[in-house]
């Protein structure tokens, strides 16, 4: 589990961090606030907007004694919620030298919100006797000015709760340390693209160990699979070109202030070619002075055989 940064250690003259969090009902605002609390933020949900000025006080007055960063959640249910007035207030706060104000919006597709509400049987706050999709559409229209104004937008349509937690953690752990957080991952195209990847490389051009006797049940973390992949004439050249590209891009991203970079390698099932390449690339980046975290999205999936068979039909595929 990630340890929470010690926000109380900020220098006395440091600007107080204030993050406003809103979004569509059911999109994941509460989950995001829970992660921020785990990271050491003081969090307040459903805070009355009309009291925000009183909470932050006058210029030069810290938000509480601890100087911990403060995240405030609000949505369409919050008393006194008027988006235009909220934006005007936040613009005023952003002018203060003693505050660093950010705004995060949690979004989600209508169809996914409808599925979540139907599964939980919760009532949407803006239905008021109307069909669920009408309530979702009304809230989306109400919140659209805030979405346009936000400097951080997270779309959770294709994210699990754990995906959202990891993404928020990556974003705000990076901002605490001032360093770029680098993730190298593997995935299977048969289970969908990773929604939060910045750079995606398709490794399906390599010979597939799935069709080699004795390798099918192994993974890209096993030496025999790695040896098989490295024998492919295309591997070394492609790997070196991707490695050189990353060594060119990553310092540029860092210079531009990008806090989080996710590099994803994909193959059909996400258990052989992509896993091996991700592990090798992560080691290459460590040798170059970076500190990547490695994640394998589908490594534990036992349905890979069936996916490969359906993709291939009755014959072995060429890639």
C-alpha cells in the first residue's frame, strides 16, 4: 500500500493547496476523495459552496493549522450549487498568492452510468420522477461549464474502481514529489485497450509463444518464453527503436511538467509477448536512470487460451 506523503512538512511560506473535485453522480468522485485522504489530504465531501470563502479565509490565513492540502468535493446535490457562481469564485481564489487552486472533474459515459445505477438500484439525484437517462442528461448539461473549466478531467467509463484509485494515486503522488511517475504495463488487446495509456505499442507482430508446445502455460516472465521471443528476427531491432524513442520523449515530457506517463505494450492475450517486452523495457529504463513501476493487467487471466483459439479459428495465426 502506498504511504501517505507528509503534507505537514511544507515550508511556512508555501502556498496552500486547494483541490475542488466534482463530476457526474456515480462517476467516482467519492472514490477519488478516498484516495486523496489516503495520500494525506484533508478531504470534505458535499461541502456547501456558499461557505467556501469562509473556509479559505482571508489572504495569508492558512486553511487550518496543519497546512495539509485540502480537497473539497461537491456536485449537483450540494446546497447553493450554481456552476457560473462557482467558477467566478474559484477564479477569484486562483488569483491569491497564498493558494494553489486546482479543479478535477470525474466524467463517465451515459450508458455506463445507467448500468451502474441499475446494478446498485440507487436513485439518481436529478431523476425526480423522470427516466434515469433524462436525469443523467440534465446533470451533464448543468455540469458542462465546470467540465470545460477543469484542469484535470478523468473519464471513468472504462475504469474499474481500482483503475481510478491507481490513476488518482499516480497523479497526486507525482505532484507531491515533483517527479514524473512512470508506469510500464502489459495488456491483451482481446480484453480492450488500456484507457489511461499515453503510449501504446502493439507487439503482435512477434512470433506467438502460445502456439509453441511447452510455452503455452508459461508467461513472459519465464525464461523459455523470453528466449523464444528474442529469437524472432524482428524483436531486437524493434525493441531498440522503441527504447531510443522513449529515451527521447521522456525527458521532454518531464521538461514540460508532465507528472505521469503510462507506456503500455499489448499482445493478443496479454500473457507472453507484451509481458516480456514490458519487463525488458522497464529494466532498460532503469538502466537509463528512470524508476518505472511495472504492471501486468492480464497476466493472471486464465481465459487466454480460449481468446487465442477464437482469434485463430482452426489454424495457427501468422502473428
